[in-house]
C-alpha cells in the first residue's frame, strides 16, 4: 500500500512541478497580448460548498474591438452584482477567450503556490520511498 501512495504522491508532485512553469508561460503570454474591455455582469450564481465557503459564478458580457459582443462565464472570489461593470481581458486573435482581469501578482503567486505544493509533495514522496 505504501508503494501505491508513494507512487501517487510522486505523480502529483511531478504534475504540479511541470504545470507551474506551463501555467506561468501561458498566463504571461496571454497578458502580453490581451486587450482590456469593460463588461457588465449579466448573471450570477452563488455556489455553496459543504464547509460554508461560497463561490460566485459570473456571466459577463463584453464588447471586443471587433464590435461583437461576447459572454464570459467564470468563477470569481469576488461576488459582483448584476449590472456591475467589471474589467475583462480578452485575446484579440480569439475574442471569446477571456478572463476577468488579473495581474502579474496573481500569476506569480499562483505559480509559487504550485511550486511549493509540488516541492512539498515531492519531499514527502522521497521520504516515503526511503522508508
């Protein structure tokens, strides 16, 4: 049983350690080409977990530079009211590919969290393999 747990932990650690740089490159690439649009919250659903945490799923309508209107659906840690204006980043080559505005701090912090968890799991797996 210990071999199975050590193997799964090793796989999880490797997945996080490989996906962290990929996440960083993808998000930085997106930020480098993204255009800013102002959208309006057209709808929202609040999802409640069993542990008392609520997450808002927002539907945001925005207009790209090509004049067409698009709808983005995304979870948000910030609940917004219907009709509220929000900032949207979208890919001008594919305007339907969009995210609520995020910045470098988010990208760096998420990358570091992924690396820290991956390294921690890797250390834990190493200890299990040596046991």
